[in-house]
C-alpha cells in the first residue's frame, strides 16, 4: 500500500485546484497513466502516474484545492521503475554528490541481522531481485554483539576453567592468566570472518547490499542515502528486520559510564575486579559465568524469585548450585532502583529486597534487563503497519505478514521470541510468502541454547508450561554422572530430561543440562515435531562412548529400559 503524493504542478506553482479526475477506485494503473488535471491561474498541469498497481481510494475531489505534498491517491502497488537519474554533476564545489537512483525490485529487506540476511538469501534462491539495507554491520546483533562474540568469550572462559583444573588431569600449568585484549581481538577476528562470509553469500546470490539507514519514503517505498548513492526503492514487498536494542532501566545512574550494556561489555579492555549484573536472565547469567571465569567477583541482582525464571526448577537448581560452588553471588527477588558512584569510582547498585534497601558493589555494572524492539527505524504508520496489543513489537500473523499485506516483519522487531534462530526461520517464512509460497511459523517446538556452565538446551514443552496448562505428562531423566564419556571428560553435572505422553507415546519436550547440551538438544527437536513414537527408537544404535548415549538412555528410560540407570 502506498500513496501517490503530488510532487509537481504547473511551472513553479505550489498549489492548484483539482480539475477532471480520469481514474476511479479499483482501476489498475501503470506509470505514465493520466490521473487528473491540476488547474491554476497560470495554467493546467496533467498529473501522471509514477506508480503501478490498483487504486484503493481517491483522496481528492474535483474542485478541491490541493498543494504540493498532498496525498492524492492510495494505491496497492509501488512506484514504477524510472530510469536512474544521474547526479546533475559529479562534483559540486569539489564535493562528490551521491548518485541518485530509483531502484525497482521484488523485495527490499531492511536490516541485515540473522533475520534479514537469511530472508534476503531465501528470496533470492526463489528468484527474487532483492535489495538488503543495513545501517551498521551486516550480521546484526547476533553476529556483532550477541551470540557469536559471547560464544568466543565463552570458549576462552571454558579453556581457562580447564587450565585451572589441569592438575586433576595430570597436567602441570604455571602462570596461566587472562589477557582480555587478546580475547577481545580473537572475538573480533571471528566476527570479521563470519561477516565476510555473509557478504560473500549475498554477492553470490546477487543481492544488492546497500549500507545506510533506510527511511520510509513519503512517496511510498524506502529511501536510503549514503556517501555514494541516494536511492528511492520501490518494491513489491518489504521485510522489516530492524531488530532490537538493549533495554535500559529508567533509574537514576543508569547513564553512568561504569554502567555497560551487553554490547558495550564485549569490548572492555580489562577484567573488572568486581562486576554487578542487573538481571539474571539469559544474557545476565551468560556474562556472570564468563566474568567469573575471567576472575571477576560477580554479583547478580534479579527481580524475579529465580534466575533464568523461564526454565524448569530442576535446571535452575543445577545452575544455582554451580554459582554457589564458583562464588557467583545471586540476589533474587530484588528490584534495582538506583546506581550511584562511590568515592573511589565503583558502582553502588541500590536495590529493594523484602522491603529493605540493600546495596551491591561493582567496578562495572552490566545492565541485562531485556531488549526492546527497534520500532522507530521506519515509520510504521506511514507503511500501514500496526503494532501488537502491548505496543512493543510489530504485529504479524503466522506468515509474518503485518497489517499491510505487502509488508512483512521478522525477528526481534516483532517481539515474539527474541532468538536469532527464530528470526532466521521467520525470515525464511516471510521470504517464501513474498515469493508466492504458503509458509507459516510454528512456535511450539523452538529450541533454545544457553551458554552457562553447565550448558542448557531446551526444546518443545517444558515442565513449567506443562504444569500450567494441565497437560498429562511423564518425566524421565538420565544423569550425565552415569555416562562414560562425561565421566572421562570430568563433566558429570546435569542430566537429560524428557517430558513424554503415555497416551500416544510421543515426546512432548526435552531439556539437557550438561556437557554439550546445546548440541545434544537438536536430537529431540525432529522427534517432537514429527511426533515420533519413542518405542520405535529403542533399537537405534548410538556410538559409544558419546554423551549422545545419555539422550538414547533417557528415551529408553521412558518405558523403564535405561541400561545404565536404575
Ligand atoms: P531477559 O528478559 O531474559 O532477562 C532480564 C532479566 O532482568 C529478567 O529476569 C528480569 O526480571 C530482570 N530485571 C528487569 N528489571 C529489573 C530490575 N529493576 N532489577 C532487577 N532485575 C530486573 O532478558 P536478557 O537476558 O537481557 O535477554 C534479552 C533477550 O535476548 C531474551 O529474550 C533472551 O532470550 C535473548 N537471548 C537469548 C540468548 C540465548 O538463548 N542463548 C542469549 C542472549 C539473549
């Protein structure tokens, strides 16, 4: 849906009167079609269409006074391709001018994160002519400030943990120490390699990547400008994939320089002696473990009664025990109200717990209280795109269509589930629908991976939800302490847990906490999705010695058939 805006009248006229209107609602128009006469004292101007599509509404009436900038017609269509208008002069007062272009394509994707770039590639695979616009760094939060950089840090943290345990494995190591600058350098290299990889894939798919900030154009479509080009883009479809940003508590002291977001903490140059983390969600807890391994004294202050409050109690118990063993201080049921600076420059985090005012100290304070959708990147109202009921995300249906059928939205900006892999899949669904296929999202079997220690992987129904919804379920567990590979690795904490239905012999959900949990959980997702009868899996042979045997043993255990656990 776009609007035909009056951008030219007779000569230098700024206003006129509408004469004869030559089109009506429902007409199919193309570029060059005569729309209406605009009459002024100086002369008549025949307004022609620069758009193609179906007229939804005529917004002007014969005899009405109009001016430049007024919307004349609402149309289900896009601005048609008009020859590229070259900059009038390459140089003006010695400064290069951006080249003006009118780009016409099948799909414009705004935002190059794991949602946007995947959508672009999928649409290109299906034959679309795609433009992808990214204002900052290709790969978005996931690649530049989220999943990938944190996992690089997690690797360094685990390695250091192992080195510190090396005596246990018969290896003497002396003087092991953390060099955060080197760790950050390695992280940046990983990010840069992956970022080049994405650019290569986009190039191979003939996707045009424009670096710049996309804006909603008053004439419909998208406008983007950078030092080289100034492009007006008309596309059959738009996919909004503008992501999210760290949420900041609106409390005094939130803007102090010692307060960092999850993006900023990735580039600090030295390990803080102490770190106070506001928020014991996934981000807060991943950083709690990373900086604990690096040697910081970590305190987590969480509003809810539990850290990782969406997870099952038995999983939280393992993590809470591990925090206690490692000396990570957890303060739950505490609302942070204020951050102040001590005389020696440390952060004083003031919080309320049991109606008392308490304090935690940190050389640095990490704010990890969620992420908010980037809703203001484009003018949603002008695009005819509505927000969800809570006003915190773009409203989409299961096809990822917004309230404007030619505009789709995917990823964190929809605020459905803020996970990179969900964004990517939403991108695939949106791209397929743009290209005329019928694809839809299913949210009941979404895996999730948390890189605390031990790792957590969950998929399908969790016990917390099962209890709430009253679904009949059976729980089966197999502990890693009974697995040979886990024991030889010295990583015996945790278990594989299955929720199953005795009625139809299917697996409803699974959770793994322990060595390699984030990879092992993938065994369960297809079984749940395909409603596999778990009895058919009893003769599957799993390689020995592997931690995957625990998955198999847990499945056997549903009917009491686990061999290594009674
Ligand atoms: P979150 O919502 O998971 O956790 C934020 C926590 O902050 C909550 O537990 C909340 O109760 C707490 N909080 C809010 N206000 C507070 C206050 N005043 N005082 C104390 N505590 C307060 O958000 P997050 O951890 O920032 O993660 C953001 C999003 O990114 C989530 O949707 C998360 O699932 C996703 N993410 C996922 C992964 C992963 O799956 N590995 C990794 C990173 C991020």
